[in-house]
């Protein structure tokens, strides 16, 4: 080996970590620039027309929020791969509909679905299979489902249900918002109805409002009375959180009237006040 190579090799070894660090920094800066560009990019007129047709709720958004929603939709569609199941061919219209509904939850919030990479879409109701622990035994249970949300992804959706939820904006049923409420809830590390609260939002106030509304919801159902929030919310705290988010978007005025403390906490969490939207 030539002497000059022997002399240079220690410098090459020393510089290798610096080169790797520089490459990582450049990659990080590139991702930040791409993210910024996507967030500032509006939908095309054709895409906007599709969203307004399939998710009429977005028409109620104030103009600044409309701009924010479109940017976050572009970021969402760049980050997430939509995978059709059981032979379903995923179209751009499907992606736009799901992205619009999912991004409503974070349209005015710094929260983001950082770990989500895949959304699985079935044509209609799908069969979910899970291992069930019964004492010392483990067996497989299956049931028909319209949606699922897994920690760190994926989100699984029935397209029939996702389409209906977007088209009908005031019936209190929306599978996309429901499942992405679970994603939002899970950003804390646990899906338990206690999401990462906004700066200045007190945990005590959140807990009081949520528990009071949850217990009231359960008691109404036990008495056979109708409830504003979907009865499925009585399953547990995390399902109540998801259904409360759906009601917050689809029946905001009624929720503000019947559960003002809960509405106030959700409004603070999401930095939104849909009861005031035109």
C-alpha cells in the first residue's frame, strides 16, 4: 500500500461520522422543505370540487381553515399509501374524501399523524379477526366491522361507510372521523380518551368534563333515553372520546347546548368552534 494512503486512513475514519451527520442533516432539511411546500400548496380546482361534493362539511369552514385543510390534505396524501383490499381499486376521489375527513381533526392544530403510513380500504363491511385471551387459552374471534385504528397505524376503513360519512354531514355518524379520533388519542402513547392536551389546557378540566359527560351518557342509555352522542360511546372512555369528536363536527350546536363543558374542552383541544361556522 502506498505510504500516503496509510497516512490518510485515520483522517478518513474520523471524517466518516461527520459525513453521516451531514447527510442526515441534509435529509432532515429536505423533508422540512417538502413538508412546508406541501402545506402551502392548495388543491387544484378539480380536486376542490371533488372534496366539496364528497365532504360537504368543508364548505362550512372559514376561508383560512379551508386553506389550511387543503395543505394538510396534500401532506397527508404524500405521507400515506392508500391500499385497496378485496380487489378494490383506489381512486383519487377516495383519497381526497378520506384525507379531507381525517385532516379536519388537525386543521387548526399542531398535532399530526406522524407514524401513520397506510390506510387500508375495503369495499364495504369487512371481517376483523383478533386473538382473544380467555384465561389460559387464546382463540381467534371475528366480527364484521366498518373501521379500525391501530396504534402507529394502519387505519382500516369500509369505503361504503367512509363515503356515507362524508356525504351526510349531520347524522352523527362518521367512521373516518371516529377512527382518526383514535389516532389523535393515541399520540399520547395510550388510546384511553386522554389525548395530548393543548398548551394551557388543564388535565383536571378535561377529566371533569369528559367523565361527567360519559357518565351522563351511560345513565341516559340505562334509562332507555335517546342520546345525542352515538350509543357506542358508552363502550368505554376511548370510544366515547371518538364519538364525542364525531358529534363535535356533525352536531356542534346541539353538543354545545347539551354538554357545554365537553364542547369547550374539545374546542380548546382542536382549536376549532364549529358551532360558529356558517
